[in-house]
């Protein structure tokens, strides 16, 4: 698809602990922090953010890497251009000290900035709290942000860190034991629900990672695990991105139902709406 011109979004910035980043916003209502996957805020990530805004929330997109609105699809821009852009973005992430790609039992430094952003957006937008969606590289950030009581609707879409190079890393996620204990306590005391999404065959998001979250969070971790065969066949990439690249936007399709589950979580926790019961 073509590059997105960011029409419909306002642009600002946010500074915390000396770090300033661009922030895109669309919509009104309680805030949902939408954290993009590699290579950044693509047109399909923007489409997801527009759905969040249409649901009655303010979609808040921090620019953590990449060029907002740029289309990386090799079928559109060519394999060489797509490869260069993906590699360049990944290299910047790899050399950054803000992202922890391999170590277990540690969270990325950028999470502190994201927590501060969520607090500021809660004050700006109001409502009972803030939602957050992390995708791929940022998937676990939504979990780590949930140490703050203002984060009431965390979504982990294909959380890929730490990179599953060993069995120990496959059965872990990028959050410290101390922070995970805080989140577990919130689940037990407050009924916090953590929603996770993945394709079953996705090697970047091994099943052991979701099994670990089930052990740690119990019934508070709600896993949506999809067969690879339901991924959008038009994608040039193997099944991975549940809410964006591999979404089949048709009512009743498993990936669309996964998207609807995310939006329903925001409605129930941020807008205090209940999902209507199915007709008999």
C-alpha cells in the first residue's frame, strides 16, 4: 500500500529523563499507547490506530524507530528498498542501549519513558486509565508498563523479546522479576487482565513464552493463539503480525476476531462498555 501522509493525526513531542521523541495522536477519549513493530509506524499500524480512535479512544503513537507512514512492503517498494529500510531500522535498535534484545530478567530502558508518557496522556485525556498495545519488539513493553496502576488494558501482540536464541529466553519475556511481581499483584487484587496474541508457528514468539505467562499470571493472562493457516496469504512475510500485516479484515475471520477482542478490551476497561451478548 502507499505511504501514509499522516492526515488525521496531530504531531507533538514528549520529554522524560532528557529523552524527547515525536508522538502522533488521533481521536478523543481515554488514551491507548500504540507501540509499533519493526520497522516502525507503517500504514497498517496507522490503520490499527485509526480503529482504536474510531472505538472512542485517543490513539497515541510514540515514534520509537523508523519513519512514520512509510510503507515497507517489498511488493510496493521493491525487495532491495524494503530490505535496506528494515536492516537500517533493526541496526539502530540493536546498537541502542534503550532496548534489551537478549538478556532475560531485564526490561528495556525505554519502558520508563513509556510509563511517563502513559501518565501524561492519562492526565491529558482523562478516563479510568490508559491502554497499551505492544507489537513484536515492543510487545512486552505493554506488560512492563502495567506496573503503573493507570495502565488498565495491556495487550501483548506477538511479543518477541528476548530473542528466543536459547530455551531459557524462549520461556521468558522482557520484564524484571520485580516488575512482573507487581503486575501479578495487580492481577490478583484488581482483576487486571493481560491479553496476548500470537500465531502458533511463529518462531519469534514461541509457545513457551505464553506458557510462562500463564504460569506467572494465571487466568489473568488471556491468550489468543491462531493457526498459521489463517494469516493473510497476501503478505510477503511468514505469519507474525496479528493486528497489522497478517490481518484478514473480514467479519468472523479468526484474525478479525482477535482484533475485535483487543478493541473490546479497550471498550470494557477504558470506556466501561460491556460487549453485547450474541443473538440467539
